[in-house]
């Protein structure tokens, strides 16, 4: 049984079908991609998986449990981690602070407002866990720097680190290359590959950057106008004539 099974997911808005019976699987420890042109339904599908939207049809099963109607916070406790398309970081906090707050929120220890105001002291165990994650991401030298001093590329990695502090079984990445240049994107891919090797975390990557997807995921799904038009190995899917026409704009 796959770690994540989405079956026949449908979603409509004011009579418009945003998703039409879309199915997707992610195995434990597997990197999987989801691509498609703007308006294809990627974000809607992503939000149905996360619980931010409730599908009109179909079901979402995670680690053998039907979570279709489960709220977002309970999915997180089961092992969902995520990053955002629009970067969500907090000014006035250090790089390490971002991970420590995530750890406190995950474990339910101390008060979040105290963490935000630096009124609670992190334990040695919490600092060691945060620093181990920062080292994995190549950010340990930046641990005490204010987040404002970091560029967008490192900010994206901080978001990944914050998600990893919750010890997810599945990490959902929402267009993590958005705003990054080619060098930063390549560094992000290298880091994500390290995360996979070290943590064995399954990753579902929603992306617009085909080169990034091609260099990272083993299997690929393609949406177009809310319909799944292709799935299979990355090489097979990117070589498909229908995909090249719909997504890459090639006419064959």
C-alpha cells in the first residue's frame, strides 16, 4: 500500500470543474512530481491533499487511514509537512529560531507567543535537533543570523528545514523554485536529494520548473484543465507528445 493514495479527487467552484477524478500515489520515501500549465488545478489538488479544501468527490488515504475529512492540524500530526509557494518567514527571528518554533509547535511545548517574543529558553535537545537539520541543509553557519540577512534561496531552505522539524513522513513542496535563479535551484535540488538520502522522507513536488522536476523526481503526474493527462516515470511522461503539447507548448 502506498503512503499517500488520492483516488478520484473532484472539486468544483460555482459550477466550474477544477479537478475531474484525479488520482495519484506516493510511496514511502519516494520523490514524485506534479506539473501542469497555469490553471491546470495543481494548487487546488494540493489543497485537497492538505485539507485546506474538501473535495466534492473521491478520497485521500494516508498511511492506510482515510483522511478525506480530517482537519489540517490532524494531518500534520500524522506526518504531513509542507512549504508554501509564497515564502512565509518572520522578520526579527534568526534562522535557528524558525526551526525551534516549528519544533515547539509540533511537540506542543511552551507557548507560541512566548517563542515569538523570545521569552522561553530552548532546551539543549531542541537546539541539537534544530542544528542537525540546519547542518543537513547546509545552513548551520547561518544559524544565528537574522532571517533578513538571508537571500531567497536560503529562505526557501529555511522553510524546508521548518517542515522537517515536524518529522514528516511526506513533505509537500509547493513550487519551491519560485523566484530562484538557476544556481539557487540547482542547490535546492542537491539539498532535497540529501534530505531523501538521510531522512527517507517521501516528497510530492508541485513545480513549474521542468528542469528541476526532471533532475529530482522518479515519477511524474501531469494535470491539464483539471484532468490527469499523463503519469509514469519522469522520462516517459516528459517524452509524451500530449504532455509536450499541453505543457511545453510543442506541437507534434
